[in-house]
């Protein structure tokens, strides 16, 4: 009896032991699974955070470079790679290995000693000719230990180009103003010195003064037009504009100029209606026809023609049969103050701004303007306009 009781107790104890073991193992497995799931969640969160950080850095317009404690690249965003034209992976490289730029490597050295460097201007080697502004600072942890360096790059190239264009413009304008002004001054002094006593000489000098004052006036008018066009202050009054009568009006305005050179003006335009600002279009046609008379051949022909293109736009041309324009100058004639023959342009009273004004007006209508020429066979200026 006792024996049976002990046996049952033993069996119960063994059963209890296995039950406990199984339960303990299940609990342990469950705990392990939870730890693993938590680890995976953490890993995923870290991957997500890194991906988000990359999206954030890559969406920046500024180039960004993060260096680690040993001055090796930890991160370079997309804008940075674009600025430097780099397609390969940069992680783990030094600045010298990645870019071969002593100046930048030296700058990083300076940041180490000074803590930060702001507004440092860096010109990239000739090939790309880019200008960059670099702001750099040391990154430290809460204990004040250096963790790395951050460098932010802004592209200054466009700004520098604008600055250069402005400087060139001011220099050109001063030069253009000074030429007629010094002539006026010279002739006035000569008149005051006694030339006024000879009526014939006086009249000749006064005519020169009048012509140069007129040139100054024209130049100032053109400068104001250019300035208004470039600043976007000029509002276009777009209306259906019939081109043929507009050309007739321009021909009438320039009739005596053409007659002086025995130039025949031909209006070959078919009936075309543009969506344009008539007074600005008048300025475009007047500049082109005036140039064709000025730079064309004496006893020559100036022809205006055009057609409607398949896409509904209108293409107009102004053609002369003069000496033409050398191929290397064909695009440049639209630049401010560019002249193929400076002396000839000035003799003709040109300001060097006419074609630049034409280009602006046509572009503001959404059109294009270009020139074609074969030396000795004349020049043709084309432009497009939206049809009405
Ligand atoms: P400008 O006041 O000197 O005429 P533009 O801007 O109108 O200035 O023209 C720029 C230059 O383009 C002129 O100086 C001239 O050298 C050249 N050019 C313009 N039109 C013609 C043309 N029809 N034939 C030859 N050269 C031309």
C-alpha cells in the first residue's frame, strides 16, 4: 500500500517536473522570440531613420559633407556629388582621395583648430569654373568631444556670373557715354576758344555736337528700355496684330533713310495675325529693318517675309543683300554692345543695344530669334511669334 502510494507520488513528481520544464522552455522561447522581434523592430527603425535622413539630405539644394573623427567621409549628399561631378561612393575616403582639392583639405584643418569657418569662397579648378561658398563646423558630442566635421556648400557660380555681367555692363555703358560726351566737350571748348567767330566752322561744329547729343539721347532711351525689359517691369499688351500693315508703317518711318542709300524696301508678308504687343513689335521690326538698311548694301534690297508654321506659330524674316555677318558673330550680335565692326556701327549712330532689345521683346512674347548669313551674300534675321 505504502509502496503504491510512493510510486504514485514519484510518478506525479516526475510528471510535474516535465510539465514545469516544458512550460519553462515555452516561456523561454517566447521571451527569446520577443527579444528577437524587438531587435528586428529596432533594426528596422534604424534603417528607416537612415533612409529618411538620406532622403532629407538628398533633397537639400546645398551640398553636404559629413566627416568622421578621422576626417574620412561619412556622408556626401546628392547635391554635393553633383557640384563636384562625382558618381562613385565616397564613404570612407579622405577629401584628398575623393576630390584632390588641397584648398578644401586645408580648410578642414582650419575648422579643427578654429571650431568653425564661415563664408569661405572656393573656386573649383578651371575645368568646371564653379564658385562655391563653404560653411564648416566641428560636430561635438554632449561631453564636448569632437565627433566629426560638417561642411555645407552653396553654388555661387550664377551669382558670380551676374556680378561679372553687371560689371561689364557698367564699364560698357560708361565707355559708350564717354565717347559722345568727350566729343561734345571738345567741340564746345574749341568753339569757346574762338571757332565760334567763323560762322561756317561754328555751324559744322554745332552739327557734330547736335549729332552726338542725339546719340547720347538714343543710348539713354535704349538703356532705359533694356532695364525695363530685364527687370520684367514692362507689361505686354497682347492683342491680335496684323503684320503686313505694321511692316508698311515701319517702312514709311524709315523711308528717307532707305532713300538716302537707294535701298528698295519690299514687303513680301502674306496676311498674318500675331498675338503681340503692337508697339513692341514695331520696335522689333524697326530695329531689324534699320539694321538691314544701315549694314546692307547701297542700292540693295531689304525684304520682309514670313509664314505660318505647322504648330500655329508665325515665322518672320528681315533680309538684306549686304556684306553679311561672319559665322562666329552670328549668335553674339544679340549680346549687349557687341558689334562686328565697332567703328562702322558708331558711324551709323548705333548704340549696340538694338538686337539685344529685339531678343528681349521676342523672348517675352515666348518666341525665338536667330540670324543666318553667308559672307558677301547678306544677312537674314528670323523671329517667331505666337499666332492670334
Ligand atoms: P548697333 O546699334 O551697333 O546697330 P545692334 O545690336 O542693332 O547694334 O547690332 C549689333 C551688331 O550686329 C551691329 O553693330 C552690326 O555689327 C551687326 N549687324 C546687325 N544687323 C546686321 C546686318 N543686317 N548685317 C550685318 N551686320 C549686322
